[in-house]
């Protein structure tokens, strides 16, 4: 079964590399400011890690985290 867009954009679903890092596909989940679960001194909290794990389960090959800020 083909997913929407898979034929037209098949290259996005192929493995890729960024320098020495390998990705399962070329789909990126961009950093967004929907949460600020990090600490003021720049550490990731258990809540932010849990959020990132949920995002990782979506199948994105690359995830960027938002910055910590006061």
C-alpha cells in the first residue's frame, strides 16, 4: 500500500546522511516553541525527553530540539 505523496516524493523516504550521521529517511521534525520543558540553565527535563520520544515515534528521520530559555 502506498502512502499519500510516497511516489512523487519517494526520495524523502530513502535513508540519508548528514556528515557522519545516518538517518532512516530525510523527513525532519523542526524545532518549535510549543513547549519550554527544559531548565533555565539549558538541561533537558524528563518531560521534554518524553515529548521527544513521542515525536521520534512518528517516523521522522531527523528531530531538532528547541533551545532552553528563561
